[in-house]
C-alpha cells in the first residue's frame, strides 16, 4: 500500500544517500592538513599561506557542520514520516 508520503520519503532517502558520505568525509579532514607542507616556508609566502590555510580550515569546519546538520535534519524528517 502506498501513501501520500512515499514520494517524499524516496526523495529524502536519495538525498541522505548522497549527503551522508560527504558529511563523513568532511568530518575526517585533519585539523591542519596543510601544516606539514607549509612547515618549511618562510617570509611573506609563509604568512600568506598561513592566512589562506586558516580560511580553508574555517571553511572546511563550516562545511562539515552544515553537512552534519543537514544529515541530521534529513534523518529527523524521515523518522517523522508515517
């Protein structure tokens, strides 16, 4: 027996299948992935790279939080469907 929520459930499940691995991958990015590569840099290049590295880390952290939140909301919506 199909219900009115079946197409919605299918759409949410498809989104969850696509987004869950992204959230997992973003959560696994090391805290300082560029550190070892930049350890030998000196001067203005090192300063610029450190600044950009901080921007990257902030961006990855924000993306990780957003993806994790989206996965949690998708799971909650799926659980609320009849």
